[in-house]
C-alpha cells in the first residue's frame, strides 16, 4: 500500500524532518547538560508530534485501504464485503495498538 497523494506525502515528510530536528536538538541539550525540565518539555513535544503524524498517516492509510478493498472485491468475488471489511478493520486495530 502506498500513499498516492503527493501533498499528503510531502506534509508527512515535512513533519518527520521537523521531528528529526527536535530529536537532534534534545541530543545537543543533553551534551550541553541543560536543565532536565527543558529536556522533558522537548521530549513531550516530540512525543506529541509523533502522535499527530501517526494520526495523519493512519487516516490516509484507512482511506487507501477502503479504496483497495473495493478494488479487491471486484477481483475476488468469493469474498463477501463484510468479511473483507472485518479483516481490514482488524488490521487497522492491530496497527493502532502499535502506534505511540
């Protein structure tokens, strides 16, 4: 499954680069022996940014899954719509359990 929407993909990459910069910033803060509260504040911001990015990705992933499900049902007439949807929903729940 691939993200086809170039705007969404670009925004996700931009978010990940920002997170990457924040992580490097925390490494620098540790090297400089900065105050623990400042470091914790940055780690909290990183955690929040990762959660937000995960939600954006998951929303698009879900939309892609639903489109692909319809395409797969056309090519596999033996599967019922209900069975295929239940399988995809279960896969999504499993992924959500793994996201931060």
